[in-house]
C-alpha cells in the first residue's frame, strides 16, 4: 500500500524553522581536543550538547537554502510559468484553429504534436511549459529571448523579496537555487540590504560555488536571462553536469525550502529524483494551499527525501511570517538610514572633488586648463546642495578673471549666504592682499570673528593681519583667547594659541601651559603633539619628553612626512643614532616624495654621516627644484658638488662640516613647515 506524502501545517513548519534557526545561535561549540573530563569543558556544557544531540535531528544544525521557481516572482509583476504556458496555448489556438473549436477540443496531442505532447491534457498544461515554449517560438531563440526580457523589464522586487534579501544577507541561510532568469534576488539584495551577491548565471561558472561563500549565493541553473537562457525541451530535460556536482555539494550542507517551483522541468526535478536521500526533515516543499493537486513527481520526491509538503498562501505571505522568526527589522528605517549615508557620502565625494579641483589642481593650472577645472567644480556645485553653501561662491570668486569681478562675486555671496565666517574671512584676505584696503579688510575680519570665533580661517587670517599689518601682538593673542573662551576644551584652538605664543610672542611659559591643555583635550591630535615635541626639544631641551611626543605624533598620523622628518632630525642630532635617523628620513620621503625640507635634510645626512656625495647631490637637486627660492638648498647643492670634486681632501671635510653645522636654517624651515602644515593637519584630525 502506497504511503501518503507527509504534510505539515504552516504553524508546525514555522515553529520548526524557528527552532532550527535559534538552535544554530545557541548550540555550544565543538569540544576542545582535550575533551570532557580533562578540564576543557564544564559539565553543564557537556550536558547541553548531549541534550541537543539526543533531542534534535542531526540535520537541525544545517542552515536553510531556498529553491525558487517562477511562482516566487508573480507578486513582483512577472508572470509565472503556468500563466505563460496558458497564454501561449491560447494564442496558438487562436492563430491555428480555423474551425474555431473550443480550446479543450483543440488542445490535444494530435494538434500540438505527438512527439512532445503524448501525455498532454488541458488540465496538465503547466507541466508542459518547455514543450509549449518550444512550439510557440518555433526555435527562434532571438525572438524568445527578446520576449522574456520584455516581460521582465522594469520588474521591481516585491515585499517578499525584501524579507528574503535580509535573511540572505544577515543570516547563515544565504543560498538561493533558482530556475528563474530574472534578477529579483540580486536586485532585492542590493536594494534592501546593500549587498552584492555572488551570482552564478551559467554552468561554466558552477565551479565557483562555495559552501560558505562569504556573501549571498544565487545559483541560476537555467542560466541568466543574458546568457542564452534554457527553456526548450532539450535544454531543460537534464541538469548540466557542472550544476549537478555543485548542487550535490550544496544540498549536503543546506536544507532546501522549495517555494514557487512546480517541478515541471526535467533538469532540477530529475536531479532531485536521482540524488541520494537527504534524510529526515531533509526537504520542505511549499505549495499554494488553494491548489492542493500536486504533480505525482513532486509527491514522490518529497517522500524520497523524507520531507514535508507545506501549504502556504503565497511567497509574500510566507516571507512575512519568516520576518518575525528571523528578527527582520523595520527595513524602511534601515533603507532610509542607508540612503542617507549614501547621499552624505556622495556629497562628501563632490566636496572632496571640488576641494581638489579648486584648492589643488586649479591653483596650479594655468590658462584654459584652469578654467575647465573651475567650470567643472561650479557645474557639480550647482547640481548639488553646495549652491547654497559658501564654498560655491568661493569657487566662483576664484574663477573670476579680474579683481573687480572677484569682488563683485564676494559681495553678492555675502548677501546671499548669511553668517559664513569662512566667506567673510576670505573676502577680508582678498581686500588685504589684492586691494590693499586694510581698513575694509579688518572690518570683515572682525565680522568673521563675530560670526564664529572658532572658525580656523577667520582666526588664522585675522591673527596674521594683526601681526603683519598692525604689529598688534596683544590683539592677536586676544583673538586666540576669544576662541578658547568660546570652547575651553577645543584642542585646535588651544594648539593654535600655544604655537602663536611660542613663535611670535615668545611667551614660553603660557605656551607650554596651552600645549598641555591642548593634548589633554585631545591626546591623539598629531599636530599638537608634534609642535609640543619641537617645543620641548628646542626651548626646554627636554629630550626624553620630546622623543615620547614625537613617537606619539607619528603613531597618531603615520603618514605625515613632517613628523617623520623632524623625528629623523632629532635622532640624527640629539640621539646621534645614524641608522635610526636614516630609516625615518626614508619613511618621511616615502610619505611625501616632494617635501623639500626632508629631502634637503636627508641629502645633508648622506653627505656628512654616510660620506655619499653622489646620492646626496641628486637628492639635494630634487629638493632645490621643488623649492627654487630656497637659497639654502641652492647652496647645499653647490657644497655637495664641491665635496664630489675634492673627495678625500681636508678641504672636503671642512666643507662637509660646514654643511653639517647649519641647523639654524633647518630650524627656520621647520617653523615654516609647522605653520604650513597646521591647516593640513587640522583637516586630517
């Protein structure tokens, strides 16, 4: 007596899925090599594991995979295989039956073709999808492919796919095996989970199937729509060998849940019929509960694999119930947050391009090249929300071809963009440097400070103006103090003021106090660490403290050529560590090959410490070419060349000694570089 195919209620199925999913998160890890009783596991852990083994099917630890057929795509607007088969059958009847017989009378093996339709009945039309496809398109593969692309064009993954995407992306159940050609799975993964799956769309790629792929895996066993999809009787009559091997491996690891697949092809269905038994609870075949008449082949496969038939209301409905089991969150909220991050990232990329184009490339370019870069920056600013930002107007001002045009842009910008300290400060600089209108410049600097006492450009610009134009050191210090008063724990402002007090006012006691406060406010602020290290070395001669801070500055910003170079100089002159100094000089030049300060110091090092004038002169020439206005670098090249000519003589040794005895120039250059890099370091904090 033939046994009935086991059927499981939807409630029982959902409970089983839940327990298996939870078990995978709570199952204790495998025992250590020393095993129970040797101190490697507690008795409680051993008991829990044994309880799991005794009470649960061994297959419970396996993750699920999803076998999807055309029925899973219907709610997303793509016709299922049965609907297409019915449509083709009706159209063939309309164009071929001149006698206008009813469809049931015409649709017989005699009319359709005895070779492929021997067992055809109208009630089984869906099972004959491949035969009807082949007869309808009559071997015209190009037309068939265009037809399929047309019905799938514009399809948007439905609600069910949003849940499936989250499960695939966020859990261990991350494998899909499908007979479908559409891209609903991969589209939903990107749309709802921002994940790109590994899609195997052709049997020649099946060797790349992995049990733990590291990302969702989509196996299209009938190929992708763009890879000559398989539809006709011959192509879907058997499963390609490459796929058979891959699926055999996958289904040893994953328990399949079949959704929307009618088993009407000869490929996947034949594979399931002939593969070894999957074992108890090895397969769950869902079907539409309003259509209880299942093909005999399906029931036979379910029995073979000791599986279950599960009635469901539909793909979306099943996924909606899975959502609670797998803990799927509010995807609308996740998508909104992800979209906002993407938008912000895009805006940041635009700003970065504009900064690079305007502050970097355009400032060095000339003629039409400069105009093109400015035009590109303005174009992208106008497309984004930067049009309402003061950066947009700054770009337009810099792109102006005359001072009059530039001033007009600034004045228009100040009317349109209210309370922008950066814009006011830049206009003040223009009035000072380009127009020599110092009174107006100071007025706008004051407005900038009033707007934002913390703005870097406003503070730095006004301090420089007060020092260079007004010779008002106390006023400059007051500007820094005002910024600190606005935020007494702002590491940038504290460090700015400390550097000013050290290098301009020579108020070393207060400078050190502010350096300490700045580092306390931000222990990893590389610029403050480096500046205080230089202060301790040069002013306090606290070499131990200086070295510690140099190392901290390098750790905070490992690719900053200035900190690497100043520490190399410290090792050379203070620690007398030639090998350590050479290593850091090379690291500094590797970080920035065009840093003339480090190149010049390394050239001096090679000349005086390594007696290698040939290498030294080439490096010195590069430094000179980078900074052609630096007289010390021109003199350095000349002296090393003299060393080359008189190598080994007493005069040469004196010359090398003179080069070595020029630390004051290095000190001056160092101070300049500190100021030059302050803004850059601030951007990197």
